[in-house]
C-alpha cells in the first residue's frame, strides 16, 4: 500500500467522467481545481463531477481549491506575441491600454513602477527572459533586455530576490473562496503568501464563507515568494500545510537554491505536524511523452524519501496526453522509493517531549506497533489529529484513520501513510473497538492471528480526547 499521496489537477484532458474515474482508480487521492482558469460555475460543476466519480469508483477523494493570487503579468500584444533581442530596450508601461509591440507592452500589475528600482532584474515567462531595470519614468519601467526570446500575451513577471508588493488575496480570490466553500472543498491553497497574516486573513474569509454549511477547510500555503522563506515557521503555524511551489519560487531565489529549500521545508513541516506537498514539473515530459525521464523519476523518488505527504501533478493531468499513465508511473515510483526507505523510527523519538496526552498516545502506538510487528495501527479519531501526528513519522505499518466525520475522512486522504475510513458514530467503547476491527477484517487488511494497535478516547466522540492505547489480536 502506497504511503505517499498523489494530487492531480483537473483540466481539459481530465474532465470527462471516464478519464477521471481511470485517474482515481490509478491512484489519485486529491483533485486540484485551478482557479486561475475557468468560471465559478465551471469549478462547481467539476467539484460535483469529482464527488460523483469518486463515489462510483468506491474511493474517497479530497478536493483542493487553488486560488489564482495576484496577476503579476504583462498585457496583450498585437498579433499575440513579440520577440525580444538581447541588447534592445523594452518598456513595461502600467498606463498603456493599446496592444503591445516590440518596443513596449501594458501591465496587468499596475504597481510594478513603484516596486522596482534601477538595477533590479525582472524575469518574464517563467524566467526565460531576463530584463534589467534602467530607470522608472512615471508609469513606465524602462528596461534593457539581457536574455531575449518570445514574449506572448499575459506572461508572468517575477522580480529576482522578491519584493513585489502585490497582496496575496485579490478581490477575485475573495469571490473564489465563496465559490470553493459552496461545494465544501477540503483544502484551500493560497497563492503567494508573504507572511502569516495573509494566511490568517484567508482562514477568516473561508470560515465566514463556509459558515452556512458549518464548513472549515484546511489551508495550504503555497511557498512561491522569497519573502516567505525567512518567516516560514510563522506561515506554517498559521496554516495546516504548505506546498513547495517550485516554479515561481525558483525564479525568485534561483534554480540552484530550490533543492535544499525543498528538503528544509519538508523537514520543517513534518517537525511542526503540518502537511507538505511537493509540486511543479514533477513529470513535465509526460505532457507529451508516455514515459518520464530518468531525472523526473529521481525527482519524485527524492521527494518521497524526504518525507513529503504528497506529490502533485499540474499540466501533466490538466492538459497532457497521458493523464492516467502519468499517475500510474508516479504511484509506481513512490512505492519503490518507500520500499527502499530504511529510516529507523527510534531516531524520531530521541530527545522528544510530548506535552499532550493524545499526542503521547499517538507516539506510543507507533513505537509499540513497530516493535511488535503489528499489521496495522487504527486511530479512532473525530478531528483526524491523532492520525496526522502518527503520519509525521516514517513507519512501515499502515495507519487507518477511522472517523464518523466526512470532512475529517476526506482531509486524511492527504496524510502520508494514512488510509481514512468512515464508520458510524458510536458512544460505547467496546462496540467501537469491535466495529473498527471488523471493518479492517472485511477489507482484508487483518486476518485471524494478526496483531494491531488501536487508539481511542474515553468518553468517546470528543475531539482531542485520545487517551487509550490497546494492542489486540484478531481471533
């Protein structure tokens, strides 16, 4: 059973019920809806489709709504694009309304002239074009092209080293949060947060928008700005997890800095009991090819070995030719990497202190199950917190999060090495323990003679009340 989860982006290549069902059966755990494209109704329809297809496939799949964030982009060109040559001068004009040409182009981001200074480096089209700011004249940013190439409509702008003041949450994002809450997405991904305040504001907006349904999503901070790195611990505390969004982050901090940052972010998230997703170009070549490159295989495997909760696919499943095959390949790579991971759980407990009873019980279950060779660990949990704490430590024993709460069940689909199951809400402890065992026996996880560890709380049914660990043998 695969521990690492797969997040797949929905798009034109994967929006038919047939393809989506094949993707889910191939291993998708979370479906990402990219709010940079499509209308509110498009996203509502796709969310409905995901729920219907997942039910038909017999698998619970979470939905992640990924907000667009600020549009830091050039405007449109006459003819759709231009070609910039190294050594030429080019103007980025915030006041321009007519289509651009080879000399100048308008801006979607009107504050750029106030955010840059002479000598700053601007990176366009995912860093493929490099411009140096010579001077700013009113609404015009006059630049010298250092590295040229094709520049087409609405391509992105980044400033090397960061420093653009665009807010993380735009007016569009605020409306999109309302849309995402209308179909009760389990995860809300916030683009370009600079600090904890951005995440706190997003959480407040989501909680207010979700109030009619009593719905509170988990928040994922997409780490894309260089400003986010020094305050990463604060952003983590204000979030439920982070996404290592390597595209825009690489443009701002440089490609060479990203691998070490990725490892650091994964380690920090796990230490702080947060979720972490690794994203961007993981299987990029499979947009057009039926097999990944060896470098992509190593990239996915290394993220798995680093302990990421999930690996994410973007254009590969949204617009690629081989969405199902990409998921199949990614799942196979993750399984091989997990099998090769020989990390010892003892190292996770060295000098560790646990101040909460429920967290101590969770850690005790891991240690006991590891040394007794249990076939499974069962966490009876209302909120999913016990299963989350267990999932922060590498262990070969599969963890089953059993809950009566549908939202908790779907959130747990993203936790590494956790298989969430829905069970009836029971107030009698012995009845709940018997039901948990029978569920795993029915699914073929446990058979007579197998031992397993199970945690729960007394009295039953209260979040944060886990206070009991029991080791059982199936009769």
